[in-house]
C-alpha cells in the first residue's frame, strides 16, 4: 500500500520533466511529506490531456455512485489484481492518470504488532521526478451539487526490496518507468501488463 508521498519538485522542473504546462500555479502542492488521508491535490496528468499537469484532482477516489465523501478513506489505493472486479474501479479502468512524486514512504515493522517501526524513503533510481499509476473519476455531491475530481493509486505485489520494507502488507505502488508512462495512459494497453513482476527502478533507505 502507499499512503504517504513526497512531491518537492519546482514548477519549472515539472514542466521540463513532462514537457507540459501547469493549469494552476496557485494550487500547486510542493511538500516533503504528504499524507494521503488528508486527501491532497497532488499534481497529476490525465490520459485525456498528456501535455497538461493538473492540480484539480485529490487523492482518495469517490465513485460516481457514492452517497458521500467518507467513502474515499478506503480508496487511496486500488489493488491491480482485483481492480476490474471492485465496484469502485471496474467502470473507470480506462480513466488512467500519472500521479507525480519525488519519493514515497513505508514502514518496516520490527515486531508482529508494529509497535516498533523503521521509516523508509523510496526513490526512483531513474529520475528525481517519477510517477505512479493511477485511476481517476468525478463525483457530484447529491446534496450540494459540487463536483469533486479524485484519483486512486494502483498497487501490486511487492518486489524483493519492498517485500522487506513493507513486511506487514507486502504491497507496493506501481512506480512507472519513464518510458512506460505513455503506455499506462493508453487504454489499449492491458492493465495486467503493469502487475508484478513489473517494477520501477526503485531504491529504499532508512530515514
């Protein structure tokens, strides 16, 4: 699983990295520690507009049929193995996005209950700025009529490194290789192509 990330790249670095424009500099989130449970607007790139970095989508997917926003605390992550079976995701597997990051964090449990933990920071060995595979949706509040744009991060079975780091869940987010980002945004490419043993070029160190 993945609930905590880092996105500390400057706007100009992001524009150069993706050869894209940013839709709103005033709402651009730049932080060394981002808590997914606060449902932040981490910058993303949608399949419909690959040359635009948008800040209008928040973490924690709300399906179009959800009655309220509380649902999203359960949809920060989506397991790729069951994604086409889950009601929250099965109708949006064609709505793919890139979630931008410079690192993410996981905790190694030193005992069965996790009372003692070591924090690890995970980075890409390929680039200072990388992306996670994501899915997105729009939800309209049945009470206020307000529209919220949201996304979820897709996860897979842990590789050897993350199997050690994330030893109580044995999962990891799908960190995309740079040359595979356009393939993830292409709905004609099978989603299962990004399941384990696919893995990004990651490195982890204790912090």
